[in-house]
């Protein structure tokens, strides 16, 4: 091989290696996550009442690379432009009267016209109707299985410290007596339900509090609302923790803070603890102990992302490991995070109604009369859908209505709290008859000892293998409102079986069919009851009844008449 040929060959190989290296670099750059455009987001503060410390969690939410409030603004501006027939950039009184938006918006405009018949510009229109879109971020609680619904833990937790102490266990029977509404000396599922009403086993709205919204151990703080009650709740739950005496304030240990600067930020009097007034300052502008970020698509084809970051001000750049799901440890709790993708759901809604239109269009003229449109079961009146008011509904008019309803729904983001736990009710219900008898409540400590992980004689919800799953999703269209879709047929009443053990008189006295006799059920005198109750636990068992009867003649009634 000549020298020239060798040099050409070397140059060719070098060029090839260079091109491969460049291609590899480009491929690596493509794999690196990067923001396609500057991302804007909204901040919300979630307070988690963990067993030992409160946790302030910053939620940073972006939808289509913009804050959710931008969606609301754009929707209202679109409705304004549709109603502005003369393109004057303001809605005259007649245009307001002809407004064909959702019924709740029409009602709000009607109220405005009744008070003052004046035109509205774009800004006034948006400000007037923004409240009709609902709260930007809502909180709600997901109901669990029927047997998990009874809130026994909180009912036994007499002092409200989220821990069950031995004293509370020992008085379990006494604490639960007040829930025995049918006075049969047992507690069934219905009696210990959180709410005494017919069950709706679907999603329940959160509890409204002065400071925001509450669902389980989570509170979504609204900075616009007063926070005195929330400050008092923090003191009641965490003051005196970690073997400290209660002093009406929370120090760094009680708050679970390792950053001394956080205490100094709110500590006006410099005593290294926060009193009630200083806690109010804290709640007005809380620190971010944890920062959770989520990106959701709507119009754009983006991948749903959730990730946790160390600094709320760091660049919005999701890691490659991020996805729509994550499992996070917060204190002693396991919390699952799920961010739902709304795009397929809204697409399904539109497809469903378009297919329904074709099915109902019997004469195949591409229009539905009011009678033909009846089975659509839409929430809006026919006139609201019939844009040109010709008493016929076209496919385009139906699609426009469905898309608008979907847009309105997309203006609300919900965090659903699903509490999954080892049911305390089911653990104590030894015979699985969906009720708790006195014997099952006599010594619950022994049954639950295996759950006391740290062996301190107390039981916390994390030790009960309780986990929370938080789902973030845009509100589904009201067209598919399925409020009562839960399994309301689940049986919740007790399973009663006539006892077969014990003598005849014993079975006749056992009015609640739990297999034991209490003093109230026993028809004889007290001294006779005590003779039968050989172990002194306040109950006569079938064995005690048979043993005592075999050693003495006559039934309790006969003995009482002697």
C-alpha cells in the first residue's frame, strides 16, 4: 500500500469517527430533558398534618407550559369575543341579553343587568364571570371500601393527637358506647360511619375550613382566608411533642425544621420558637419544606410529568426519571402521587356525543329536532345548544357545546385524597359479622400489639399501614357527571346468625345474637350474674353458662324466684 493511499485511508477513518462522535453527541443532547419554552406555573401550599411534625408542601403546577389561571383567562376572553357581534371590544346591553354561555354565566349576567343596564368591556366581563368557573384548585376525599369507612381511629383518639395511647385503648368500650344508636350493645358499620346519612360511595368534596379546604390529613391553605383556627390547630397538635412541656409555642424540633433561618424568619421576639401570632405570619407565607412539580398537557402534546425538587426557585427542568407517578416518603408516611392525563378523556367525551348524534338522527338529515335530541340527556336546555335558534341542532352546534363544556371543566384542577389503610374496624371484628361486640372491645391492645412497630405502647396511623394516594386531575366534563356511580349496593348492615352454643335460656336472653350475655341482657339478679361470669370480664360466655348450670340446678330465672 502506497504512502498516499495510507494517508487517504487514515483521513477517511478519522472523518468517520468524527461524524460518529458528533452524531452520538447530538443523540445524547436529545436524551437530555430540556424545556421547549419558558415555563410558567402557579404556587399552592399544601399542609400535611404528619403524626410528629407539620409539613408545608409547595405545589407548582403548569398546564401547557402556563399557569392554570391563564386557561381561565383565555376561556373567558373567547366567550367575550364570541358575544361581541359588532367587534367593538365591548358588550352592549343587547349583546349581553343574547349571551349564549353556560346557564350559571347567563344567570350572573342577568343579575348584573338587573342592577345596572350598562355595557361591559373585556376586563369587566372577565372579572364578572371568573367566579362562575369555580375554585382553581380543589380538594376532595375519595371514599374507600365500605368496611374501611368507619372512622374508629379518630373516635378512639380522645385527645386528638393522632395517637392511640393505652388509656384510650382501655376505655374503648366506654368511648364507643355513645355511638350505639339502636341500643343493642353492639356497634355496626352504620353506627360508626363518619356521617349518619345514606351512603354515597363516590368522591366526596373536602371539608371547608376557615383557612382553606381539608381532606384527611391534608389542608390546602388559601392565603386570602383567615388562619387563626389553623394556628390554634398546629399548637394543639404539636405543642408538647418530643417529651417537652406545653408552652404555647412551637420550636424547631416540634416543627421538624433543621434550617435555623426558617425560625428566625418568623420569630419576632427572638426566643427561637413561634407563638400564636408568629404562627399567623408563618401561615401567611409558609416555607417550602418539600416542593412538588407537575406538568399537565391540554391542547399541546406534552408528556405528563411529576417530580420533586429541592428548591422552589430552581430552573423548571424535569429529570429523565420523572413520570406521571411517584411514591414519596414524608415523615413516617408513604404517599403515592398520580398525575392524570386529561387529553384522552375529553377526546372520548366528544367522540361519544358525535356517535350519539348519528344514532339519534333517524332521518339522516344531519340535524336533530328537540324531540330527537331528548335522549342526549345534556345538562343545558336545547335553546342553549341551538346557536342559530332555528329549533334544530346540528352536529357542529353539538360539538361546539361539548368542547365548551370541556373547556369550562378544564378550568378546575382537583387533588383527590385516597386514604388506604388496614381497617381498624375489620381488625377488631374477629367474627367478621360487620359489627363490634363487647367481647371484641374488651382487650383490643393484645390484638393490635403486632402493629405497634416501635413498641412504645401507642398506635399511630402509619403503624396501621395507612398510606395516602394523591391524584391530580382536571375536572372531567359535567356531561359525564357520575356522582352516584359508587357501589351503593355494598352491604353495610351486620350479619346476624342465631347462636347455637349455650343452654336454651342463654340463647333466649342473647337479644343481640352476639354469643355473649351482658348484665342488661341477663334477666336474673346481679349476684347470679356474677356467679355465671367466672372470669369477671362483665360478660357471660356460652361455656360459662353451661359450666355453671351443670354444677347447679335450675335456670337463672328459677334461681331468682327461689
